[in-house]
């Protein structure tokens, strides 16, 4: 949602450190941004509605450049519209305390009424300002900042990752805390740092401490990081090494992160899968507990929970697991699962899929499944994330940091992980023979050059032509069947997210039950069809579209569909089980080029944020 950073460093220049961090976290929210720094014991604040460049510009006068300690924020609005007044940091009325916050304070209205009744005047519409006043009041009563934060948080209900500064302290000190959204802290050779995403820390050090819910951490130069619970009890949190390379957080020579991430997908396949394949055994070894024969034979049903693109990977997981391991799989929107009073069968494994591992609905759904007696597992991209910490077993996807708000490489990694899991389940349960296992894992090995061919210059320029010819169309319908039906959903989601055009994904066989009424020449129909048992069925749906004057774009390895289409992308042949991994690439590129041709902000689409840590 929002990005939170903080730093105290030995030399000056903390403003540049905060801005560097905010640039890396801008994908988390980009409505407004701000910083508060301590200089000679006094707090100075700059904050601006709009993109980070506006804040950077306002800081370019250099007046705060000597400061050594500060906190910063990039916002995705929840309470009050994006404006200078609602931008963080917020302060108490006397400006004693500055505070930044990611999350939602649920009892803010009640606390605000109480403070107003006591004469406090508010300067913003935000829930966060309530907390700034509470902390300020505790400081005014003589408490030191850590105690003031702990006492204030004890009164708060909701989700938060916060960082606070106070003026007049004996030395620069920052106090941060988390309950819900992620927060990590680190002590490097030149200073101490905090951030809501390790991306902003790895430029300083790769040794990071992930705070847990209910933790409050005190950061001071020259002292070990001190972590307590809200009641003041000191706790020990391990330092973990983050293997991500700081370079991977850059765009390289690509104009957008999304394009770079699409092009990384062949490598993501290799990183997520190849070391885990056991070709001689026709099997997969995850190298972590939770995936042994005995454990996997004890599963009678699987419940997948996820949101957005990760949910589409979950739908694919269903086809894979039911097809290769013959275990029944239910898939649900995490936001629906958590409130529909679900009934779980005995021996259910709840499988949560998430890039960030911090999506509020997915976490809540997993926790609910756990209380209903399910075993839990995760497919996740972020080491140390809440989902990984709370799941009994995890398959890490090795997609590397994904910065583009529209998820691409993380999706491919999730589908690869689901395929690996399905093969492992199938082998553990004796559903897949040695020969079948060998064939499947060998097919996966062969996929990389096929993915690369879809990213070659010729293929990419074909897709750009398609985007060019279709950019003025009124709407888009994406159709697919079987394991490629979720790819239709994903193609439509990508187009909506970054091109702002109406697009729907549908099972091809459902089209005649309603959406067919939409078809006319101003409607483009993207038909995903791979050679395989359902190809003929999809072809007849394609004919139904043509008969009604729809503009057909065929994507896939089925050559007859290609011959019947107005435009097409021919995808290399592969096992039907793996075809989604290839078919999604042209669809991602169609969305990308459509948005690019329209001059839209591809990496920061309007109204969206990368990680949705509130309901
Ligand atoms: O971090 P997660 O995978 O849990 O995020 C889930 C969704 O919010 C995410 O996939 C979202 O739909 C993306 N913007 C899709 O491109």
C-alpha cells in the first residue's frame, strides 16, 4: 500500500537516502510523498501531493541536506484524498512528533473524537494523524519516544507499519512498529535503516531483521537494534540474509519495469524450477520440509486462496493438481473465502499463493483455514514475508523483486511452482508413473528456449502491430478453455490494469450464454488455443465469433485457429500442462504495448498499488 522508510546515518545527506528508498518503494503507492528530518534536534517536514518528483523538486533547494536522521513515506490514499495536507508525515499540534504510517487505524474516528473533545485540532483527514497526536501527548507527559509509541499503540486497533521521530531527544532516534503490514530494519556500516520492503534496505546491507506483528523497534546509531513487544518485553529477532541483488531492483536498459520483468521470465523459470528437478526420478525435490511422500499422501483435498493475478495462478494449479495428482481442488478469492463461513473437509491443505506474501485478504484466508483445522502451505516470492512465516510449508518462487504493479514474472513463477507441486503430489501418491514423471519434468526443461522465442524481436514486433491495430477498439473479450481459461482471465486483467480499456476473460464455452451479445466489429476477441484435446472445441467457439463479425486474434499453438483468425501469435508447441506459461507471454505484451502506444504510466497504473495490505 504505502511505502515507509527511515534512516539515521553517520554523515549528513539523509534526505538523499530517504529519497533513494522512496524511489524504490514508489510502486507501493504514488498519490503523494513526504519526509521529516531531524536537524539540531528540531523536526522539518516536506510533503507533496502527486508523484515523488514533486517532493524531490521541493527538496532540491538543499536546505535539509545536512540532516542525519529522518523518515519518509509514499502514499496510497485510504482516508482523505491525495493532497499536501493528507500526505505523510503527520505531526501532533505542537510539532513535537512526526510519524509515517502504512495501514489503517480502525478506531481512528473514536480516538479523533476523544482528542478533539480534549481540544486537539486536526490538520488532515487521515487516520494517521490520530496516532501522531497520541504519541505527541505521551511525549508531552514526559515519556521517552519508545514508551510514548508503545503507550499509544496500546490504544489503537487496526493494521500498521509506522515510524516516528521526536524533537528534543538526546540523540537522533527513530521508533518503528508493525502490526500487519511488513516492516524490516537493518544496521549497516554507515547507519541504521528501516523500510516496508527490503528492496530499500539492500543498497545498505543484505542482513535484515523482519519485525513481527506487535514488535516495536528502536533505532539509534552505535547501539544494537532494540526490539520489544508493545508491553515493553524485550525480544530477540534473528537477522536474515537477503540474497536479492541490488541491481535487480533497477530497470536496466528497459524503458519500464514491466517490460524488463516480462523479458526475465525464461530466467525465472530456470531459477524456480531447474535445481529442483530430479530427471532420473521423474520427480521434484523442494529441499524443504513439508513435501515428503508421507505428508502429501495425507492430503484429501486442497483449498487454494489468493487474489488477483495470484488467483489466476491458483486456477491453473487446480487443473494441474487435479489432472496430475487426482486430488480435488477448490479455488476461492481470498476476500470471499474469509467471510463465507467456509466448510473444510478433513485433511485439507490450504494453499495460499502470493507474490508479496503480505496481501491482507490472502493472509486472513490462510489464518482462517488454519483455525478450521487445515494444514497450510504457500507459494510465495518474498523470503521473510508474513505468509512465509505463517505457513507450515513454502515453495519459494525465485522471480526476484517484482516492481511493475502489473504482475508478470511472479505469475509465471507461481504457475511453474504449481506445476512442480502437482508433479511431486502425483509422484508421492503413485498417480504418476516414473515414465510420466520423467516426461513432464523433461518437458519443463525444454520450455526456456520456447519462452525466449516469444520474446525475440520478430515476435515482439508482431505483438506491437496487433496492439497498434486494436488500440481503438471498444472492448476486448479473452476466451480460453481448460487450463488456458485462467490465461484468458489473466490476459484481460493485464489489459484492464495498465491500458484502462474494458476487457473480460471468459471460458470459451460460456460465451454463447451471454457475452456473445457484445460481439460486433468494434470488439476484439483474443482466443487462446493450444493444440490438444480441447482445441477443436475452442475452434468452434472461434467460428461463432467470426459469424457475428467479431475481430479475432488467435494466440497459441493451434494452427487451424491461427488460419481462421484476423491476427495471430503462433506459440511453440509444448505439453498442454505447460501451455499457459507460453500463452501468457503474448498477452502480457499486448497489454504492455497497448498501454505504451497510449502513453500511459505502465509501471504505476492509476488507483493501483503493488501490495494490498488493507482489506
Ligand atoms: O502480492 P500478491 O500476489 O498477493 O498480490 C495479489 C494481487 O493484488 C496482485 O496479483 C494484483 O492483482 C496485481 N496488480 C495483478 O497484476
